[in-house]
C-alpha cells in the first residue's frame, strides 16, 4: 500500500494553491468544502476562482508565488500550466517542509486527493493510487447512488447522542451493541421515528453474547456474505493451528486475538458477559463445541 488513507483535521490547516485556471478551479471546488485556510496565488485568475475570492472563502493574490508563501503552508497544491515550473515549485515547497500535490502528476506528489462521497460526517474516499482516476470516479458514482442523503442528518443525530449513550451504558461493549441494534432497526433513514427507535434500543440490548464457530481451513470466498456482519461484531478470536490471513481479514480489526484455545468455562463466562466470541479450530473440535454449547453458531459455506 503506497498511499495510506488518512483523514486530516483541517480546522487549523493552511493550504496554498498555486495556479488559478480551470484545473486549479476543480481542485478548489473540493478544498473549499473543508475548514482549511486557503490561499490562492496566480498572476491570472479564471472566473470560477475569482468567485471564491468574492465570497470570502479564499485569500487570492494575483502575483507570482514566493518562497515566503511556501514557508507558511502545511499543504501545497500546484496547478499551473507549466510542467517545469510545477516541478521547480514542488522542490522548493518540500525544502520548506510542506507536503506537495502537483495536480495531474502523481509521480511528483507527496499525497493524492481521492474521489469523495460526502454525506456530512460520513466521508467515503476512493482512490486508485493515481493509476486510473476515471475508474475511481465511476466507483464514486455508484456509491453516490447507494448512500442516501439522509445519512448526513443521521450522522449528526448519532454524534449528538454519543454522550447520552455513554452516560447510560457504562461499558464499551454495551455501547457498541446499542449502536449496532440502533443501526439495524433504523437503517439509513432519518425520519420522524428515528428518535423513537433510539429510545427503543435501550431496552433491546442482549444480555448475553454470541459464540461463533469457524473451521480454520475453510475457504473464505465460499462463506455466505451474510457471515460478514457477524464477524464484524466479534470481540475476541481464539484460534489454534494455522489460519489463513484472508480469513482473519474478515474479522473486526480491533477484536482481541488469542492464539491458544480458551477453556469451556472461560468461553461460557465471556458469553454470559455479553462478548461475541469466534472460535477458529478444526472440524472435530467444532463438533465437540456444538454439543457443549447448543447456542453456538457454526459459520460454514452455504449456511449459518
């Protein structure tokens, strides 16, 4: 993974955009949606960039860029029509400690800007590492159709309620179970019943957890897609023997991992405390556990 995705807090970020033509304007359309302080410097300015200056969203200077300008920026976008000048400015900016993006020149970039799906607090970023921007935009279009606009106010509602949930539910597991249940019954809607569903979930949190059983040599590609949400709720994974990395990739990333089997009594205790447990082992041990724990769910190709 050459480009590692990060979400940067832009509230105190200084961004310099060198260039004010059509290419710079397209980049500015995206940057202006952030909270960054944006300065644009260019001798000649297109109409769309000038409109941002007239609205007060950017600081515009109609002149050539200087070293002093580069010294004050955290991020520098370079979008002039002169390729050689772009390279020279990129070297100067890096020498001043700034991270640089030369628009439409990924090999000369310290970072790249992905295609974005914006639903308020919910941001989905899509990137092909500069290889095929058109394909990234195609994926973004599909996601735009998939994710309804109601997600923006829903995310605001959830953010406003986090303190309330933390006060009423003392443990992280209880809080996660609460939000999982809320999203299960509310879905992606934000309507007149959202607040009712929110209150309802406080009385619907399961007191016990789940015990999931998975054979260690199962082909992950043969598992039904319905298994994925279950694996994404796991708190603790216990395994013995060799487990394919592709299988572990399906499990919630921050789930605890234990590479030795737990005693049956420990499994039962954790289940009673509300934990979701995943036991990855061989076929014979799975059959024994199914007999010992009738409530256990065996995840296997074609069935749950």
